[in-house]
C-alpha cells in the first residue's frame, strides 16, 4: 500500500510525504508486523506546482494566460446558466502604439510597461474577476459576477482613467492609452469563442475610430474584421507571400571579445511596412498549426546563412529557438539532419535553444530528444534560464552545452547596489555542471562590467548590437 499523506515535523510544520507500507508475514502467511517507509516529497510537490503555474500563467507578468482565461470563462458561463441573473462580460484590451515604445525605448522598457499595465488592471477589478495576458500587448478581463451592462461600463472607465496616468518609461513620463472592446453574455454569445471574438471585434472597432476608448459589441459589428481574424488571415498568406525574415544578433565571447555566434530571430515584415516581433504572432501560428512549417523555414534559412558565413571565413555558430510544437514533434532529429545535409552545414555550427519551462514540462522526453539531437553533433542550450524551476538531476543528465540566463534576471539584479546572490547561484550552477553561461539582454557598460565578476562566458544584447538582417533572405513558400 502506498500513497501521499500530510505529516508533521517535530517543529510543527506540515509537509507532503510519500508513505509506502508493506506487510511482513511469517511462514504460515500471517501478518506479523508492517514496515513503513517515509519519503519527504515537498520539493517534488513544489516543482509540480511550479510547472503547473507556468503552464497556465504568463511568464512576464504572472497573469493567467489564454488557457487559464478560457477555463475561467467556461466556469463563469456555467455559473451564469445556473444563476440567471448573472451576465458575465469579456473585455479585450490592446495598448495603443505599443510597438513605438519597443522600437524607440527598447524591449526591456516595453516589458516594464507590460508589467505596470498588468498591475494597474488588477487594481481596477475585484478579486473574483480575472485579468489575463494573451500575448504581446493584448490583455483580457473577465467580469463573471456582474448583472448589467453598466457594471462593465464602470470597470472599463476605471481602466481608461488608470491608463491616463503617466508611466515613467526610461527618462520620460508617457501616457500609454488602451482600446477596450466588451462583449456580454448572453446577448453577444453563449460560448467562449463567440464572446472572445465579439470582444475582439469591438476592440478593433475602437482602434479604427481613433483609439483610447471603449466599445460594446453590437450587431452592426457583425462581419467586421477583428485584429485576431485579420492576423490569422494574413498569417496564412504570409508564408506563401515570403513575408518572414530573419534578423541576427551577435553572441559575444567575453574572454576574447570576439563574436562566438549569432542568434536567428524571426520577424514578420507585413506589406504595410509593420515589422512584427515573434511574441505578436508565434502563439497564433501555434494555434492555426503553422508553426512547424515556419519553424522548418527558420531552421533551413539560418543553416544556409551559417554556411554562407563559413564560406566567407566567418565560421560562427547560428542559434535557433525551437517552439513548443517543433520541440514536441517526434521526427525533429530527422528534420534537423535533413536540413543540415541540404545546407551543407557542419552540425557543430548549429545551436538549438529550448526554453527552460518547455524543457521541464516533460524532463524524460526532453532528455530523449536532446540525446537524439546531440547524436547529430549539434550544440544544445536551454533558454530563458532562471524563469522556470529546473531539476538539477534532470539538467545533469541532459547533453546540453549552455544555459542562457534570462534577460529579466539581468535587468533586475545586475545593477550596482542590488543583491546579486541569485545571479551568483545561477552562474555558479552553470559552472558546476560544466556548462557555458550566456547573459541575455545586456544593455549597458555597467552591466557588462559587473558580468566580469561572475562565471559568465558569453553575452548578447543591445549593448553589442541590435538584431539586424544579414542576407535579406525571405521565405520561399
């Protein structure tokens, strides 16, 4: 007999325990006594809770993500059908001119803005309400317990007022407004997808009418395009129309001061001149099952570019990020092998990067897949390190070559006067495991100077270079 129980330590603290009880029998088969073996599984339970949290929450803001938002909306609709007086409302919010902030002030400032917006939104709603981040600068709000449209209108006005307060971005104060679309149950829809599409369409209407306002969905908006629908339609054509491009950002070796490699970063160059970053479309590409095709194009284009560098006597590695759908495809090793062969690139010049949270979702699968990829001779790294909850034993068994310390840790802790014990532990861990440590998002000379005090081997960020196109290659469809 075995199972989980709650037990109590001598100091009175409660902890999770795995209890295995075995009966000991005599020669006649009678039970003489029992043997109980106890194991403290607190760490395992904490790790499971962390992985579950990461699966349903946004890594940057800590808000619920699309999956959790939809689940809570499903629950709200079920409650509303039971208690007829409830009319749940769904709000879609999009920051106005967010791309301009990213382009002029940098992504770190953009990330700070998103976290500040998340905090302001939470202050505008009740504890029973849900604020979520769907991706990019898109947020949603669920008001599950309201009884009339005016309740939703009041919350929307509170949000608009909160966003009119200036936000300190870099060296200046800015007002970053938002556009809000609202749909109501049951008037605008009785299921999750319909309500979300209606709120999206209403938000898109606000954008077209001048931004910085709110709009309830109405029948006049039926058939009007929503931002999501428009992006989905464009995305399906983008691959055929060769609208994707790769930009490359150098990865510097801190000892020699030379370029060790370059990270390939996908961009969507839209016909109207907009340049969309991956966080604005990768999630949608995953949903419409386009990410495998896009991922293969990224990998092949990057390998061809690395081969061109090699022919130009610039034998540097090219690092490619693998999305969730790419990493989980069982034939990934075969795909990589074929692409390397077609590009004529030495496997040692390709580095495949997988986010820490994705790796730890299924450590056993990750170990098998990394093993198959390592057999090809490619380099392997774990990205966004420090944002997840890695198992040291699992890391030790994986054939990885490097960890890339997430830029949020660099921004938060790599400053004079900050407690840097966390960074010391992270870089020390990499050294103890025999891994190269790469600092992401290095943007100042002060950060670079402080990095030399850690066991950090490489770095990348705006201090060295912005991600820029190298060869002008586009999708071949």
